[in-house]
């Protein structure tokens, strides 16, 4: 729905999977083209679902969903997406193996025009043994 109000409409691609899962923690890209969100096929919860993955859907409401396979990697849960100010990076939390603690903050490059994702890197200087999540960006 427009920020000034109006009638809400389902987001094609992200709203049609709710019979078998959960979508949560949506985050609009700075250029307004993408919505990154967490998806859990099992729908077991929003805090730390074991199957949580980051996905993106086109904000043009055309049904285009990007599974973000490179960003998500091969193991662990992924959640809490936040965009960099310029829209070229997505930070998120993951409990994938090789981290510093329970959940760590990672950073992955994103092509703002196409939504193509790159390999995520652990922000080792920001992570500790606790649950590190939901990074905030500063201009």
C-alpha cells in the first residue's frame, strides 16, 4: 500500500506461500525495487526457525521471488535482513557453521538492479559468543 494510505494488497510471490510456511522481518531495498524477508517452510516461528532462509520478492508485485541461494549457503538458518544505505549489501544473521557464536552477523553483496546475490562474509569483528542479530546501518 502507498505510504500515504490506501488499500493493502498481497505481495505476489511472498503472500502465496503462506499455506505451508511463514514470512517475516520484511525489509524494503533503498531503491524500492525489492523486499528482502525471512521465509520458513515449516512455519515453526519467527525467532530462530531451523529452516529460515532469506528471500527477496520484487516490489513491482510481479511475483518474482529470488531464493538467494548464494547468500543462504548450504547450512544453518538465516534471518533478520537489513539493507545498506546504498542498497548494495544485505546484512543478516545466521547460525551457519564456522561462526563465532550462537548466531552471527553476515554481509552479502546484492546487485540493486537485478537482485543477484553474492557470497556472504562473516563480520567477525562484530560477532561474539551470544545471539548477534539485526544489524543497523549508519549513513
